């Protein structure tokens, strides 16, 4: 009982903290090593600003990405922390997003039929899923052929660096304090193995300790047959 109460209080505190962070200006967070962008706000705008159709976002938190989307999209949020949901509804209303649905769920079991989603979005989420490979395969399952998975994630630093040694040593305590977040995950390896075609990503850094190393990219679910190719407007 005491443990359950502690977990609830922890989740409420995380939701409150993320809501405060959502109000911050991501243009103030500088990035290095990214070819076309110098701050995190511009990078997110380039990734999310032109999306259309049905967008499923895993782990949207309190809605840090909602200001970047077009109000015309159909947005589906899958957020396991129910204390985030009121913040999400409020932020969606502020941003003029009317076609939204929010589910209490996890990335390993997405509430969508196979081959129905135009785009799946994940920003700073794959570090904390329990089964990384299963979550990526589930993302691939729900995407339409030719659909895209957009990701921006913090990842493990390069091997044999002080940053990597620090990540390895701090991970046991870090994941306990920060909702299963693993700062030492080599997420790009799991993405490389998932079978997306094509896969395009780059590494970059932000000036944050422990979680400064990042990847950003777009993975595409392969068109399964000639009929899919003929029906894909972007290829015509």
C-alpha cells in the first residue's frame, strides 16, 4: 500500500515537473553536431510541423510537442501516466488541436489496428520503455506501408568516454528516480535491426549532463507490394 502510494506521488510529481518544462522555450536549448539546426525548437519544428493525416505519439507527457503540429491532424496520444492526461487536454486546447484522443497505454501494446497510422512520433521516450525491441516492432506494425516513424531520443555516449562511464555507473539509480529512464541505451542499434527501409538519422548533442547525447531521424515502413507503391501519393 505504501509502495503504491509512493509510486502515485512519484508519477504526479513527474507530471507536474514535465508540465513546467513544457512551458519552457526549446529555442534556447542549443544543439551541436546537427547538420541543419542550431537549437532544439527549430529541430522539432522541422520534424513535426508539416505532418498530416493520423499521427500517433507515444509518451507525449504533458504535451511538449503539441505546439509544433498542424491543428488539422488527427492526433492519438498513448501516455501510461494518467496524471499527464489533464495537462495534455489543456495543452491541446491551447494549441487548437480538436481531433485528439488520449489513451492510457504503453508503447509495447499500441491501441491501433495494423497498417492504419501515417506517422508515429517518439521524443525522449524509448529510453524508458521496458521492452525496446517489442516497442519498435509495435510501432512498425501500426504504420501504414510507406508511413514514417519520427524519433528524437537521448542515447548512450560513445564507448570508452568519461560520459559513457558516468552513464553506466549512474543508470541503476537514474532509472529508479526518473521513471525507468536508461541514459546508457544504444537506441540506434535497435532501430537499425528493426527492418525500416529507408532509415535516416544523425547523432547530435545538447548541453545537458548525463543525457546530452542524442539521435534524431526518420524511419520508413517499407512498401509491401506494387499496389502499395501505386497508392502512395508522395511517390507519384
